[in-house]
C-alpha cells in the first residue's frame, strides 16, 4: 500500500562522488504531519539499486500523489528525469517542493510532468494538498500550493511561518537509516535541523526570501534528539545543518551545557556559524562548545575583498575574520570556511584577495579547512539576482536552464572569465587542504590526494589552470558514474 510516493532525486556533488548520500531531510520533514494517516514510501535515486523498479512498484498501488524534492541547480535534471518517468507510467499528480522562488516555480509548472509546486516550508501545505486529493477535491487555492488550471498558473496566497518547535520529530522509520550514516574520521554521522531561517541579510542567500525569521527547537529537544541518534541509530556524530545556529546565544549555551552534563558521547559539526557569533562568545564558551562535542564548525566568510563583503552585505570585515581564525587556532575545534568567487562586479584583483585570505587562514590555523570554493550563482529571490537582472545579465529562462546552475559545474552556460578561472578554482580548492582526509575514511583516496595536493596548491595560489587534465579526468569519472555533467 502506498498513498504517497516521495522521491529524492540525485544531485551531482562531491558527497555523491564519495557515495555518501545524506538523509533526505526535506522529504522526512514533509512526512511528519502525514505518516500517521497515510502510507508513505520514499524512493531515493541516489542510493544503489533500481529506482525505476521501486517507482513502478509504488505506482501499482495508485498513490494519491508523487512528491519530488529539489534544489535550484543541477538536481533539477534528475527531478525532471524522475518526474518524466512517473508521468510516462501514471497520471498521478506530481508535486515538486523545495525552496523555490516564484520565477522558478512558474518555469517548473511549464514542464508537462509537474502538476503543482509547494513553495517554502512544506509540512502544513503538503498535508492540506494530500487531504484535498484524498477527499477528491482539487488542491488548487491552498496557501503556498502553486497549480495549473486549464494550462494557466494559479498563484496561491501565502501562509505564516510554521512554529518549528511544535512540529513532531521526523519519522525516521520511513528510511533505512543505515544507508545514510556517513562515515567520517569521527565515525558515523547523521544530519539534523535544529533551527530554521536566518535574520541576516547576505545578498546572495536564499534565506532572505524564504526564511528571514529564525525559529528554533528548544535546547532540551535538540539534546534529546542528539542523544537519541546515538542510542537508537548508532550515530557518533551529528551534523547540524541550520542556516544560523547561534542566533539565540542562550539556547546554544544551554544545548552545550546539557550535553556536557549528560556526558554526551556524540561529536557535533555546526554548519551555519557567523564570524560575529564567534565574536560574541567568550574563550570559556569556545571551550564549553568543544567540551560539548563540537569538533568542527563551518563559517561563511565568502570573500577576501572588503569591498565585496560590503557589496554582498556580509556585515563582517576581513580583519575580524582573521582575528576569529586566530582565536580558533588556540582551540581544539576544526573550522571550515566558505568562500564564493565570481560575485557581480568582482575584479580579478578582488578574487586574488579571496585566495590570499583563504591561504592565510590555512597557514595561521592548522585546524582550518576550506569548503570548496563556490562559484557565485544568482539565486532568484536574492538581492544579487535582482542586481544581475538590472545589469542586463542573461539569466536562465527555463527550468532546464536553471539545471545548469550549481556550485561545482556552475554557470555551464557561462563562457569568459567565470569558465576560465572560477570553475577550475572551484575544482582545485577541493584538494588544497586536508578536508578529504577529514571526510573520507579511504586511505587510498588520502594517498592520491596527498600526491596531487602540491599541484593543487600551486594552481590555487597562482590561478594557473593551464593543461588542467586532472579536471578532465574528474569530469569523465563523474560522467561515467552519473551519466550527466
Ligand atoms: C544540506 C544542504 C545541501 C546539501 C544537500 C542538499 C539536499 N539535497 O538536501 C548539498 C551539499 C548537496 C547542497 C548543495 C547545494 N545547496 Co544547499 N543546503 C543544504 C542545507 C544546509 C540544509 C538542507 C536541509 O536539509 N534543510 C532542512 C530541510 C527540512 O529543509 P528543505 O530541504 O528546504 O525542506 C523543506 C522545504 O523546502 C519543503 N520541501 C522540500 N522538499 C520537498 C518536497 C515536497 C514534495 C514538498 C511538498 C515540500 C518539500 O518542505 C521542507 C520542510 O519544510 C540548506 C540550508 C538549510 N538550513 O536548509 C542549504 C540550501 C538548501 N542550499 C542552498 C544552495 C544555494 C545550494 C547550492 C545551489 C549551493 C551552490 N551555490 O551551488 C547547492 C545545490 C546543488 C544542486 N542543486 O544539486 C540554498 C537553497 C537555495 C534554493 N533556492 O534552492 C539553501 C537554502 C542555503 C541558503 N540559505 O541559501 N546543499
Ligand atoms: S548569515 Fe548565512 S544563512 Fe544568514 S543570510 Fe548570510 S549566508 Fe544566509
């Protein structure tokens, strides 16, 4: 019996290359209010096995709806692939979800295999869509549910943000958790969302459109979940994927204190950390954070150019980032920095400043790592998308064109400087530090990367991308593995 079929499309990504799909948090979240009353099946195209056979089997039960999650970017190729497959075998309504801006939603609805799109947080909206379909009613008109009527797009009313802490825990039993425990040097890790949204105003970030208001789970509930992952699922590390973990400093403090008090054996990796949050922490709090199990934090710096930092409204300075790196170098905590190159108006000299800052942070702190350098992507709904549009930049006009925007092979439609420098820079940034050793338990991979690292460092520091045969091999490997590049 399947009432609802949910599909997680592939995404081309370093994690995918290392064969480490992460828990489908979006799909589990939209199942929270539904799983008690409806049978839900999740098919994950990223997992080994025959996804077509799994979909066909689920379709035999004539589900009420098929839901497909997707991010703006390369994942769209696969979202289209699975939606076309469903449409070829069934006339069940196909509903997409994810954090998409109206322009993208309208373009998605122009595709014949997309019947509706849930915009923003999906829990309540999808519940209402399913209830309408189960009662034989059209879901058109439900807040945040975009639909088509006689070929015309029906724009729905909006709805207030959900009270995040009142949502039930995720129905983990819907997936085989063992397949999502990712093995790192610190053991098996699992992803978890402890808060939603961010009040900051970075001009490239989706939060400004979708979740400017920060909402969080109580400290007690966060701690309960972390301990449960260890007790019930054998996870030894929890990766907290919040946009901005430290908005409520008291909550963060309470979480850390409770974990210490409980003698938590779990290590933590915090994704959304700002330089100004570190500034607000005393040295004692940095120590407490580590004692609570935080082995790594991810800090967004984005650029080494002060002019660009101001242009993108990051509300930090280069000097302040360097100072916090210095403080962190005296602690036991690893730190991974996020950078983006190719911002509108960025000059070659400003891009070099970013590279220099990244190298300086690595030099000053042996526990510092770089996230692979993103190539700027003008996401609809952000201030920089509007800026690019005003500047007359040619932006994607269809959902298929958006599919060519992602952080690794981003701006495939771009020629010129971005293709010549930012894309290769993104590639070599994968190998300039010890992150592969940090993330992958494979000794063979460690050895291969350590052989290539001096070359990557040279290319990175000098922006010398002549005869980049290694990227050619890497891309071919990807194509062989995933059939698309
Ligand atoms: C983990 C993560 C990743 C992972 C895995 C993503 C994944 N497939 O789940 C990886 C590393 C692959 C990744 C990549 C990218 N990411 Co990312 N990522 C995140 C992160 C940190 C957590 C995602 C998450 O699990 N959230 C928790 C779940 C519950 O939220 P959710 O998935 O949005 O689901 C809710 C709704 O969207 C909706 N929903 C989702 N799916 C469905 C399905 C149905 C049927 C329905 C009805 C509703 C629905 O309901 C859910 C519950 O409310 C978020 C930030 C964040 N905190 O959300 C950024 C975020 C999603 N990423 C973002 C971006 C920009 C990217 C990249 C484009 C980065 C880049 N510059 O290249 C790439 C895209 C690569 C690609 N397209 O293939 C943006 C999204 C912008 C956008 N409009 O899509 C976010 C929001 C960060 C930000 N603040 O800007 N990312
Ligand atoms: S601080 Fe991070 S999550 Fe918040 S707006 Fe800036 S980039 Fe987005």
